[in-house]
C-alpha cells in the first residue's frame, strides 16, 4: 500500500543518515505493524556509539502525506526491560 511505501522510503533515508553518523547498523526486525490502525513499518536495529551498544526501535507511518516516526533507543542490555513502556506509547498513539 502507499502507506507502507511511504514508510519504507522514509526508512531508507533514515537508515542512510544513521549509517553516516554511527557506521553499520544491524537490523534485527523489519516487519509490518500499525499505528492507530494505519499500516506502518517497525524496524529494530543495533548501533554502537563510543563502544557502547544500543538497540533502537522505530515505528514509521505515512498518513495523508505526513511521516510519523516513533523511536525508542536504549542501552542494549536494558532494551527488553523498557519495551512495555514503548509498546504502551505505540498502542495508545492516536492521530488527531
């Protein structure tokens, strides 16, 4: 759908910016999800900053020619323990 295409196109630019800043990123999840019922792209990836590993999750959604990007970044070792909060934010997000 056009929503996924918009999100995927945005991700490719976003990914290039990350790689230019932090070097190679390791994508561990690239899947379809939704944001307030609108199809979206979920990407989970690992980066390293100054030898410190981080895990990031971004949910990208295209709606009415606007890109919405929710991003969660955590120390890799703490990622799982904070996912409930990010999941709650994503599940209660509403377009107004």
